[in-house]
């Protein structure tokens, strides 16, 4: 059992878009040092949860407390301890990586010398040493993704929210990021990881949350979920989200060519 208080505490979280209820009463406690894999089909409420946690959506019902601060009244204090990699992000691509990270670091109140030092080290570690001062309008998706990852961790946040963070990365960078997640968790950072890539979620998470139609339908380690529901995360996912027809769908696609 956990002795400390949860760093993220969500109670009775509801969210409506007009008459549609997207989140149907989420209750959740997340602790320092946990890597939470947050999975679910499209439209299940993953992105809405992330946008609430990061302060992008403010009109929700229920309560969210992060590091002892209430999300409604202390949003700026919460944002200062959080790093976020959105699924679809726009960079100021007329800037260089160092210029962009200088801008981001100053938003977090960091000193310029520290920003430049950290930015250089982090970008170099991700293989961008020769791109530090080149405009990002020529960058590939993977290169941009690396800059976004650095922008999320440059201020050494307590909480990291990653929404499809491996998108566009090459195999070596994927391995580096997976190892980085494990190291950050060991240092007590909390990581909230959203992805459709089941094999990665399975490997990096010490607890997996499956959301379907606005409600959490599974909450446990991969081993616990395996014992309860099946042999692989993909099978658990399809079983609990009512998407067992994946094989049928593939057969129908193939039959279209026959």
C-alpha cells in the first residue's frame, strides 16, 4: 500500500460536450514515481482527460488535485511542475531548437545560462548536436518530436504527460525515450503516458488504465490485467472495449480484393 499522498487525485470527474457525456465520473489516484499507461479507443475520453490535467479544458465537473494544488484555483502552480508533449503540436519553426527552448525555459522562469546548457546537453543526447542553430522549418517529424520532448523536460518537472510521444521517432530514439521514462520514474517523477502502441505501453508502464466510453474499465499492472482478462494487452484491450471484430475487419478488407 502507498504511504504517501497521491500526487494526482481525481474525484468524480465528468465532462460534457453539449449533451454528450465524454467523461463519466473518473476516480483516480496516481503516486510519485508511477508510470501510468493510459489507453483506450478513439473517442474514449483519453485526450479530454489529458487536456483537463494540463489545464487546457477548465469547464469540468468534479475535483482534480495535483501536488496538493486544486486545478481550478492553482492552475499556474500546477503547470510549473508539469511537462507536456501533445499528440499534435506546432513548433515555432522559424526558430532554431535553441531559440525555441530558450523561449520555453523563460516561460518556466529559468535562467538563460541554465536553459542553453541544458538544451545543448539534451538535444545532443537525442542526436541533434549538429542541428542546434538550424531553423526547424526544414526538420523532419522525428526531429521536431525530439525538440518537443526536450521542451517538456527542460525545467525538470515532477509530472510528465506524454501523448503519443514516440510519433515519428526512429528506432534508436524510441529505445532512448523508453529508457529515459524508466530513469525518470526511478527519480520519483510521475509519468502519464497515452498511446495506441500497446507493446510500448506494456513495457514502460507499471500501471495500466484502460478507458472506454468515458469510464475506466481496467486499472492494474500488466501482470494483474493478464491474470484477470487474457494473455496480451491487445487481447485485453479488444475484449474490454468490445472490439473483438478486428480479425473480421481484416478479413473484410482482404475480401474486397477477391
